[in-house]
């Protein structure tokens, strides 16, 4: 642009030209410094089923490489023990109970007595999402794969902060294309953007990676945010035939989930390679995590060394793998042992992109970067909370209290007993009371649930908390 031709050449105009050029230059320089962001998000994976967590059987070479390029988070949590609520909290940057999204998936297993039922259940539309915040900062945003934040059109990703969508609105579907979608619930049809339905070709994990790579290629010259929401390793248990000979030492679902994990790792590697190919890896934040603990009885996963599974507030239900790599800013091959949570993603992304997360009072998370670089000392979170109707859990420092509707509370010291085997409630009655008070004070800040869990599901989750009280064998 020739500014002299537009504004003239007088001294005053020249000063205006210089000022405008300075502003434009500063703006362009800032845009160039904004990191790209790729959030790789697994579904129902087991904590112990990764090479970077010491698995001797599962193969995850690409995610192991990601761990070596960044920081492994050893005390990383989700906000809920099931898929939908966990994702709702992450996408909002707030505990989902603050806006009435109780620890329950939508739709499907809820009572008809709630305020919303069926397709009308979903992520409320009266606040910003992760996608909205990134759009405000000039990012091109996209989601690939599973949405699970409501089926009605008003909950659609393109109306919740995302510019592009390739995936399905529901919570689970086949990995292979449906031959007759008329027999399949419409929320599980593959959709491109809004109401453009066409089944994919090939294995869905690979397709999600290919679509993500295409998005990165198309937007390599502007900051982008890609939420890569894999369906692996959620049921149905369907492995890619190319991996049929892998893991002969394993059997049944345990072998299948190993094969599905290998496919997902390969997909993550393809996305990481695309960033390298385009010269974007140095200034791209890449995160890998998972939506809740593995359902060991459903998909053969393992949450070693923790007790508990998906649907329980034991560590195996809420502590998940966490990797974050940003070569331009973060140390390589490091570990971070203080508790962090998916609530921290939005503040981290906003700050990295040049925004001010502290000005957004409703966020519950913190910027992770100062803690990971050592600039900030102490704990990012002294206290973390979980709630599913009458059941609750609170972690305060290294102490964790579990509250049940049908038995006395239990108290564990996670620093000494991460498998939650030694109940210390009888030895520390005053601490039990103090943690009850803290949990109750937090619950007084919450909205009433918009939808309620069926009692059959409440009983199911309670039984699982008893069934999986012992940690599994190492890489069983």
C-alpha cells in the first residue's frame, strides 16, 4: 500500500503516515507472535496406556515424542468423570456446575424431571466458549470429531465459537462409515459445517487427522486453533485392520484398545508432522489430554496406578494424561507435579495469544506457562472440586475427601497414597469437617442442575466406585 499517494506528502501527513505505519507494523508483528494452538483430545483412554507413562505393551511413539518436546503433567485433572461434563467445563473455562451442567452426559441417561430434556439438553448459550475467546483474538477456529455439547441447532459448534466443524454432534459412533444412516440417530451422522451430511471414507481416526492437517495447511499464514476431538478409544471397539497383527501378547478388548490407541497415536503424529513440514512447530502450543478416566470394564483400558474408572471420583476417574509442548516458550522433556486441570486451558491460550485472562472474572483456571517455566512458584490450585449430584470430591493440597450419599466420607493423602487405599478419615476428624465446609461453600456458588441423572445411573456409578477400589496391575 502506497500511503503517500493516499494521504499526500506534507509534514503533517507524513507524521500521520509514520504513526499509522507504526501501528500497522506493531499489529502485524503481534499477529506473527501469536502461537497456533492444537488441542489433541482423546476419549475414554486409560491413564496407564501410554509409553510416556511407562506402558510396556502399548505403543505411542508420537505422543512419547510430544512428551519429550514439552512438559508432562503428572497431576492433571478433568472437571468431571464422564465425557460431556468434562468437555463442558473445559470449553467454558469454568466448573460446569456453575451453569447447571451437572456431571451427566447429554442426552440419553437423564431423568425427565429436569428443566431440559432430550435434544434440548446442551451447553448453555449465554456465555463464551474456548472458541469464542480465540476468535476474539483473531484466530481461525475449528473442531474435528466428537462434539457432545447438545444436539439442537443452537448448540452447534458454528454457533459456539468455531468457524469450521467436521464431525458429529453426539457422543459416540462407529469408526467406519454407515451404509444406511436412516437407521442411525442423526446426531451421529458425519457433518461438515452446518447440516452438510455425508459419511466419511475410511477409518474415522485417520479422517479426523487428515481434516485437521487440511485445516492447518489452509490457515498456515494466520493464527489458528484446532480442537481435535478424537472418538478413540471410546466404544465401539473397532480397530483398523492394518493393525490386526499388533500386540499378539494381549487378548480381547485389551488388545483392541491397544490397536486403537496405536491408530490415535499415528494420527497425532501426522498432525505434528504437518506442523513441522510447514515450519510452524516452534511457535505452536500442542496439548494432549483425555476427557475422563478409562472405563476398564467397557474398553479394556487401564488407569494404573490409580483405583477407580470413568464415572467415579476416585483418581482413576478424574486424573488423566496431560502433555503440553510449546518449543518457543516451555522446557523440553520436563515434568510438572503440582495439580493442574483442564480449566487452565482457556487462560493459558488467551495469555499466549496476547489477551488478559485476569480481566475475565468468571474463569476458574490459571495461565499454566509461568508455573511450567518456573517463573511462578507454589501451587496453581490449592483446592479443586468435583460434584455429581449428592456425591462430591475435594482435593486441598495433597488431601482428598470423597463424599458419598450412602456411607461415611473417606479421606486420603494423595502424596503418600495415590491409589487411595488407606482411609484416614478416622484419624483426622477435624480435617474431614474442614474439607466438608470448603466443599459446601463452593457448592453454594453453583446453579441448580439443568438436568438430572436417572437413579439407575446413580446406582451404576456407585457400584463402580466399589467394584474398582483396587488399582489394576501394572500394564495388565
